[in-house]
């Protein structure tokens, strides 16, 4: 709903796009492309995927016709040690990608490649994959990791300003503290971060937490860290965004 609304998150993404300027391309790690194995979108014209249900019709009418970048997909596959079969046309841009990028680059004029999340890999393995993407930053590629630090749909309250439970606020704050302190790698062991950490991601896989590990793995030295978006929506969804550099 942030895509069609006017709220703090939507305004922050627009400001972020202006501040960053247009990169050569975007590589997006989205929580909404879970696979067995690691894949990249190789489409020259990736389709807009509406991977959700029960929302207003206006959301299903949205198209984000950003071009793809098959060369970047192949370059990324090489960095990750993947074979040619990892570059696929089977996916497009899901709402984890276009839901954020539409606010940052509304003209859909920046090429986008998506990287899938292998649901069989451990947090440590996701971190290690993220480390391998470092050269792309020096080649003009903006890496966007799209998920949520707290994502518990079972306890969601359908009011944007719903009260935030202590377990959610505590976990979000503990993650922010670790990021500020440069202890990003320790977040691969996120379940031990707070006594109630399991409530933050109670699903079969912590797919909405994994993208953060890629971003944290890409931090270089003592790069400054800022939080362009903070706060919660619907009680159990953290909207905190992390920017390095």
C-alpha cells in the first residue's frame, strides 16, 4: 500500500532516489523470489509481477517497465560462481523490487536485475554470497536488498499506526544497534539477538530477514550508516531501511 499512498516510507524512498542519483543499473535481492538454487533474471524486458492477493485493484494495474540487463545478470552469475543456467527468463520484477524502485526511480529508466534467495541456504551462506557482490558497487551498480527487519504477518493489525509490541520494537532496535556498531556479521545469528527474536520471523524461513545480510556483507570498512526510513506499520512490520555510503 506504500506504493499508492502518501506516507513517510514513500516520501523517504523518493528522497533516497534523488540523493543517490541514477546508477548504471540496480541489482535487487527481494524476499519475494524464493528458489531452490540461486538464479538471476536475464530478461531484456522483465514483466511486472503482482505477487499478492486481496488488495485494491489499483495495485494490480501498476506496471513498472524498467529494462533488464542480461549482461549484468551474466556478470553477477560469474561473481557467484554460478553456471549459465542460473540466468533465467522465468521471473520478472516482483513487488519486493518494484514496490521500492517505483518510488526511487518513477520513470522506470534504470535497468534492474533480480537475484533470488536460495531457501536451502543458511544465514552464513547468504552472507557469503553477499560478500561476492562487492565488485558490482565499484562498477556503478546499486544493490538494493528488499525485506523487513521484523515481518510477522500472523500478528499484523490492519491499521497503519497500530501499537507496536515490545518484542518487535526490541528486535528492531537490537538490529539497528548491531549495524551502527559495525557488528553486521553477528546478525547471521539473529535468533540469539533478543529473548523473543523468533517472533520477528516466525515463518518456515526468515526470507524477509535474509536480504539485510546481503546489504550488511557489502559494507566496506567504516562506511557511514544511516536509516532513511524508521518506524513500524501494522504493528508487526518494521519499515526500517539501512543505507551504507
